[in-house]
């Protein structure tokens, strides 16, 4: 008996979804492209927003930035929901092991009183900064235009809540899970002079209408100065006093910042290259918020690093100016 095996070549009728094929042609597309391109509704809305009847539900006029195609923006990480959640779950597993290791050996609780006090005044209050950043990213997602840019906003919003939770866990390890450090951190955020200008700027961002301006102020300027100041220079200065536990427990923040910079820079470069008017508007926003943020961070830099703080802040400002210039935005 002879068995003859034959194969058939079955060709798909279509290579991808119609809305993707209209942009890229009928060829295989990546999961990121299929989950991103033209996913936002553009027609058949039943009503305008009751709180802003002059605008559509999704409206390009909510920002001064003008794009011929709002799907020109690309996330270099190619994050859509599946890839994003898998990546963050893997990172969380590693962070949880680090926190369990530090907690089991009470590495932070055994630090000297001055170190614990410093962390309560400078690191734990950042929980509230991260909550504010979550609010700002949620606003940008809600009022932005086009899935290519609103999708990364909501991912970043969730990241900021995760970072706030990590900071809360650091506070709990400082005081043996009593919660006293969290209360002290909130009190510092509300009353300590070094934090008040930072808090004022965060509250000003809450009432800034242009969502792209909020994006520039939060991601480029605020994070671009505060993250290196705290999570690199301050943490490095205090790490030895905690047996390097502090550096270990804030590793995610540094990794996240480096990753987020890639998306922020790609987005700003695309917007600036679209037109001279966009580049001019971005430069105006950057110059305005840079001055305010540098001034606001001055007392915090001194609290973190003493007399070296002011000089370091100017160094970070110069580095940020260089980064912005590479994006085609005049600092």
C-alpha cells in the first residue's frame, strides 16, 4: 500500500485589515500596525461633548500642534496592549524579587536615622508627583487625537501608578510597614518648602488646556530634569548608606525613564519636522516650562544634594537643552 501525501498552497484573500491596507497596501502588517492605525472613530458621533460643545468628541483643534496625518507618530517600542502588558509583567516579576530580598533582610529599616529621614522627605513624596503625572497622561489620552499617540499615553499613565506603588513600598520598608513614612511623605509634599513650587507647577498642569503642551511640560521638561536628579544623582549619593538597596529598589524607575525617553523624543521630532510652525510652538512651550521647572526644582536639588545641588541642576538643564536641540527644537 502506498500513501501519497499532497500539499496545497492556500493563499489568503486579504493580507491584513482593510483600514491598514488603505495605508500600507494589501501586504502583511505587524500586530502593532494592526492595533494602532486608524483605530480611533472619526464619524457617526451622536452628540458633541456637553462640557465643550464647540468641539467634536475627538477633535484636532484641542491643541496648537497641527499635523496633516496624526498617524505619522510611531512608538519606537511598538507597544500595543499585548506587548505592553507582557513587558511590564516581566519587569514586575524582577522588581518584586528585589523588594522581597530587601524586605527580608530589612536593608532600608537598618539604615541610619538621617538616611531614613532624608528618604521620607525626598523620595516618598514623589508618590504624589507620580499620581499627578498619571492624571496628566490620562488627560492627554482623553483629549489627544489619533490612537498612535493616545495609546502610549494611557500606557504611561498606568506606569506612573506603578511607580507610585513602588515608592509606597519603599516607604513601608523604611518604617516596618507601619505607614508612618507614607504619612511623613505626604506631610512633606504638602508643607515642606522644598516641595511647594513643584506642587504648584503640578497643579498648574492640571488646568493647562492644550494636551500637547501638557505632554511637553510633563514628559520632556519635568521628567527630563527630575528623574536624573533624584533617581540617579540623589539615589547614588544615598545608596551606600542603604547597602545599595536604594539603587536596587529604584532600578525600574531608571529603566522606565530611558525607555520613555525614546517614545517622547520620537513623538516630538515627528511633530517638529511636520512644519516650522510646530517647531516654533514646541520651542515656546519648552522655554516657558523649562524656566519654571528649573526654578521649582532648585530648593529640592539643595535638599537632595546640599551645595552641589544647584550646580548639578544647571548641568542637567544644559544636557536637556542639548537633547532638545537634536530633536529640531530651538532651545
